[in-house]
C-alpha cells in the first residue's frame, strides 16, 4: 500500500505550501486542516479505486466489459433501491429542493 506514503507526501507538501501562503493570505485554521485531511483521504481512495487492486482476475477486454456491466448494474440497483426505500424511512419529500437533497444535491 504505497498509496498511504504517497498521500502523506502530498499532505506534507500541501501543508508546506499552505504555511508559505499563510504569510500573505489570512487562512482559517479549521478549514485549512479539514481541506488537507480531505485531500489526503480523497487521494488514497482515488488511487485505490483506479489501481484495480480488487480486480486482479480481469485480464482480457471481454472480462473487463463483463465486470464493468456487473458493477454498473449493482450501482444502478443500489440507487433504485435507495430512492424507493428512502421516502418510506424518512417520509416523502414535499418540495423540489427536498428531492434534490435526496439525489445528493445541496440547495
């Protein structure tokens, strides 16, 4: 798992850049630290997802297309179930802005 060390180097580098920039720009400490931790986590997750570690048995284009279809169907199934079950658990949204919140958009 070299992703953690790469992420740590990226985090350290971005903290140094932020430290240098803080001499010229007034930055809120909590916001800066939150953004840097988010950067670290997103980098590690992004590298893990794009590396394909969990799909070591895919060697041909045909296997790739088959696995991609499975992943897309699972994602679509989860999304459909979520949209159908969410109103049952928390009540049906009454306005468009509440529906946008269900779909993940903040208003």
